[in-house]
């Protein structure tokens, strides 16, 4: 998922910097991927983010996208690590 997000940032965002943060506990994995690119990413428009969101949801997780035009893109991904 991180590799896909980095690929999207390199191909589409025109970002000069991407920050990745990962944190885990016994119950879940939290990922944050942020770039300083052009923004405007929307998973509803058939972008590579749609496939990424599908994979996250297939694992029972959630993905939130914040991508205002001109302000970069931020992905917050939570994936459960337990079968509850």
C-alpha cells in the first residue's frame, strides 16, 4: 500500500517530498502518507487511489483521502490486525 501511494505521488502529484508514518499496536496498523504535490486526488474518478482503497477495504480497513487543490494529498489508512 505504501509502494502504491508512493508511485501515485511520483506519477501524478508532482510532489517534491513525501512523508510516510507507520504505527502499530496489537489491534491495528495505522499508515499516514502525505505529499506536498498539486492535490486534487479523488478515488471516485478512477485513479490509482481507487484500487488502493479497494485493497484496504478488502482487509477490513479504512482509507481517508484529503487532497485540496494546491495543498498536496494526505492518505490515512487503518488496517485491523485481528479477526474480530
